[in-house]
C-alpha cells in the first residue's frame, strides 16, 4: 500500500486517496443512484434502497470531499413498491421523480430540502396510455421539466413544463410516428431552455424494441426525428439506448445495447449530429467476441473512456475521437458487483469517478488506481445501420396535478473506505523490492535467489512490452529505464511457475 500511495501522489494531481469503495448495504439490494455535483468537491446523492419486493425507500444523502456520506432524509411511496428514476438540484436540496406502484401506478415528483423536509409532492393523474412514471427531471433556474415513461400502451410520451415551486401549467404530448409504439429511453438537455434530445425505444408489434427514434424537441414541439435501425439479426434484437452525452465538437454520443435471441446483450457506440445523422458507429470485439459497451466520458483530448464486459471480465477502454481503441485495461476483480463500471461522474474539482450501485472508484483519465492492470486485444469495428427521417405530431395540454402521498423515514448510510478486492492487481508470489520508486533513470530490483531463470518485464500503461530480460542466480540487478517517458509502468517477474507484479512511476 505504501507504493500505491506514492504512485497516487506523483501520477495523479487530483486525488491523494484514490481507491475502490464498496457501498455498505442497508437492505436486500441497492437500486438506482443519482449523483449531483454541488461544488467544492462535494455532492448530493439520491439512492434507491430495496429492503424487499414490497419495501422500497429513497435516501437523500450528502457526500463530502473525503467521500463520507451522511443521510439528510428518506421516504417511501404510499404504495408498497415504488421506483426512483431521477433527481435534479434545486437551491435548497433536490427534486426526486419516479413512480408509485399500486393498483393505479402514478408518476410522482417531490421536493426535499437538506433538512429532510418535503416542500411539496405532486402526482399526475390524467396522462394517457400508461404514462405512469417520471423518467427524467431537469432544473434550470426556476424551471422544472419532467419526462414520462410509458408502461402500457406506448402511443406517446410527455414533456411536462413546470417550475420548482411545484406548479405545472402545461405539458407537451409527443406522439409516436404512425404505425409504431415508443417508450422514452434516454434524454439529455441541450443548451437552450426546455430544449432536449430524446432517444426512444420503438417497435411495430409491441414485442421487441426493434429500433430507436432520435428526437430533437423543445417545449413547442418536435424539431427533427430520425430512426436508428440496428437490424442485423433478422428482427430478433431488442434495443435500448443509454449514456447520451454532448461532445466538445457540438455533436452527441450514446451507447446502444441490444439483446439477441440466444446470444445475450451486446452493444455499440454511436456518434451523431443533433438531428440524428450518424457520424460513426462502432462495435468492440475481443477474441472474436463482441463486448457490451458502457456509458462514455469525454477526455481532454476529445477521445472517450468507457467500460465494457464480455459477461465475465470487465474492461476499461480508451478510444480516440473517431472511436478507435487507444488502450484498454482489465479489472482484476472476481466479484462483478464490486466492479465500479457503468457510469462516470466528474465534480467541479476535476475529480473523475466510475461507479455503479455497489461501488465507486476515484480515477483519472489514464488509469483506475485500484484493481486494474494493462490489457490488450480489444479492437473497434464499423457497425453501419439504417437511418431514416420520420415525422411525428405533438399537442400541448394542461395536466391534472394532485397531491402525492408519501411516508417519511429516518436512517443513516455509510461507505466502506478501504480498497476492496478479491484479486489485487499487484501480486506477491515472488517477493521482490524496487528502489527507488518513483525513479528517474535507473531502478534496482532485489530478486529472490532461485535455481531457475527469472524473467523481468517492464510494461507500459497501454500494455506495450518496453523491456524483457532473463537472469539467473543473481539477487540484485540494476536496469536502465532512462529512455522511458514519464508515467506509470508495471514490472513483472516470472520464475518457477510463479509471478509477481508491482507498479512503478517514472518521473
């Protein structure tokens, strides 16, 4: 651990305690989590906790700059089961949206302050065709916009235009293009007020989500709409979009996963213009197997980071602005729920995190400092698909708003602060020492005297072999690494069927 701390201080200027952290569970399992940056390295977290099928609570928490969580408030819906889908910041707390599941499922939105008090709680009772959940909530100044998710008949969805005082004077009903059904899947706010990019699952027979619609809308109606059809499995694929983000060049990127009958989930990344025109679409492969891709984070060089998985191993992949692989790393973690792949969050201090509902990891744009080692072999392949402009209608309505009944709950929440792992990236089957670390030009390696050849390898962060040397009967060697660029490397030793790895830093 001593070497790890030195590595962090030298290699990452934005974190001195970077590690993988596991959430301490309150009940049976964790549900959805929303992390909202509030400045100074701090954040508000809204987390769904399911104690059992019929007992679900939503916790509103504060996370300080040292990753300590404190509970601010909690509630559950009046019906035994509910969903928390999204949360957004307001000046004194958050608004939280979801659904109360009972005999009549209702979409709800409520406002909670940092004292845990609920200022108001509302639900919508007249939305047509099973629009039973609030999927997304967006705030800007005194404005509050909500998107619905339809559960039953999927003829349309709603953009509810409201304000943070709990008033909702109008709603825009967006119809599905003729002959299809739609369900809102992924939404992102565009720079202007009440302007959004919406991706919907779509189908023609209410069986599979066979394609996607990309819709550019504002509060007055649909600006443009285009179909994205990833057909290549004879109509058996069920598509879903997630991780829609704006890019620095004014375009957009999203991830798409689709289920192939008998073949599991696989995925793609798609970069497009705001009207849905595709710039590039990529699939990512390893050893002849297509990977499932995760949400992307744009890096300073306008490339992207994302997580990927083949169902057993979990990877962290860096691609360039054109979607081509630059390097990849693999998580040395055998408990998949502890792998913090899935989503990225960056606070106002520039600290980057990767997280899921069970774990969060501090990282930078070059390496995750816990449970990760260099990896190679992942490649990108072009994945063309059909695009087609479509037309759709919209109507402005006045929604019926009623009081939403909830139940308050108190409680506390905490995090485990240690690096949790069942298989560390640094192994010690062969004990050896490295001096100095960090180094400038030369390193000395103390090696156990063995009756066989020991191979010493130096590997770069991208998995490239920089040096290999075989030695025998020597317990100390000196290696010149003055030609290496500054950065992070791995030294590996092999001998008598054993191996060990340690990280070193070149100044």
